[in-house]
């Protein structure tokens, strides 16, 4: 009976000490930010949207933090200001926006990131946007993709095949020599 009570007590302690480890999830304030990002902006009759993979990266980050209503309000005001700057730029072709407009959009995005203690950097020559947290961990990275040209070569596989071919040729040569010597004897 004592053993049974000991096992039951151990089971109760074990179950009571388990702490669920769930992600923070998306709260209503974070959803408001994501909805604002997803809504896009209409310029000269054309709706411009942030690419889906950018939204996904933002959502993945927001899943790990808890944004307050005040933070969401401030972030959304910066998003709206960036949208207004794009509209004021007067063109749906983002490459034709003036450097002043592009600079103000980057400035608003940097301020929005700073609300969550994030640092946004933008390299205008390489068109690379990166956002890191306070510990330096990358939470968003948009790099220019490198297109592969030419053939994709697996050098290790080629080396193995070449070695096997040379081995088969050498074995054939040795066997032919031995067969010829056997016939002569």
C-alpha cells in the first residue's frame, strides 16, 4: 500500500510540475499590426502589397512576443505614415519613387521596429533590409536572391564515379593480362 501511495504521489507531483511551453501566440494588438501590413496601399489606381513572405516573417516574430495596445498603436501610426509617404510619391512603380520618399519610408519602418527594441538596417546599394533584436538575432532578412547560372555540379559524386571508372578499367587491364599469360603457359 505504501508503494502504491508513493507512486501516486510521484505521479501527482510530476503532473503538477509540468509547465506547458507554448508560443506567445498572436494577440488582438499584434493582429491589428498584421492586418495593417496586409491591407496594402493604393497609389494611382494600383494596390501595392507587402510580399507574403515578409508578412510571414513579421507574424513569426510577433508569435514570440507580446505587443501591448500602446505599442501596436504607435507601430500602426508609423505604418500609416509610411503608406502616406508612398501615396504622396504619386507612383505605383516603387523604383520611380524619389530618394526622399524612400528615405522617409525607411525612417518610418525603423521607428516602428524600434518600438519593439528592434534595429532595422537598409543598404540602398544592395537593396538589403535586415532587422535584428536587442541580442543581435536576425528576425527579418530580405536579401537579393542569387540566381544560379550554368550547371549544378556535384564534385564529390563526379570524383567517386571517376575513381570507379578508372578502377574498372585497371581491373579489366589486369584481368586481360592474366588471361593472356594463362593462355601462353
